[in-house]
C-alpha cells in the first residue's frame, strides 16, 4: 500500500486538505502535506508542501520544499526549494535557497534567493585600497570632409537577398 501511496505522491503521515474543505486557522505540521482546498491562515511544515491547482492559501507558507500549482496570497519561505508551475500565483514575497519557475507562473512580489545570504551584504572596499586612475586627456577632434553618396543597388532592399 505504501508503494501505491508514494507513486501517487501521497506520503504516509502527511496531511491533506481535500477539495471543497476550508481550514480557518494555521496549520503547523512536522511532516509533508497536500492542499487541494482552502486554508485561511499560515501553513508551516517541515517537509514538502504541494498546493494543487484548486488549492488556495490565504496566509504565509513556511516549508522545507514547496511545489505550487495553485495560489498563495501571502509570502513563501522555503529552506530548500520552491517550484512554481505554470498558472501558479503568489501575491507576496518568495524567499528560498533554490527557486524554479515555469513559464506562466506569476509572482506579485519580490524574490530573494537564499535570503540569509542576501541580508548580509559584503563590506564596502576601503577607498585607500582602490587604485586611483589618472585623468584621460581628450584628443583634438579633426574634421573630415563631407562625402555625399549616391543611392546604389546595395541600398535597395530588393537586392539584399
């Protein structure tokens, strides 16, 4: 039975919010899960969260990994990878170590790849260590005589091919 469950992407001990079900409140799970219905609240899971095309989360998503086909109205935080399939939608920011988006996915917010490293900007280079450039002297301009060209066959687009 567990081979059949893993073939269909259902993991043992994983939570599932079926279609036509609404959860009003946050979900905090130490496992993976699948959302096909509506969740109004934050979703936190240590494993992989899959949000099906019918699935909607109206809150932030915190996961090890996210596979998004549906919609998230909130920010997404992944410790591993966020995969956004075509027609998926996020209205919020995305922070993840790895982000993969298919054509057609929409992010209405900012993307931070490995946000912990982005927040730590490198120290500026001290001015004393930067080599000073010598000013470039401008050359005198020399005017050339005006040359008029007549229209030839090379300028006619019909003869280009």
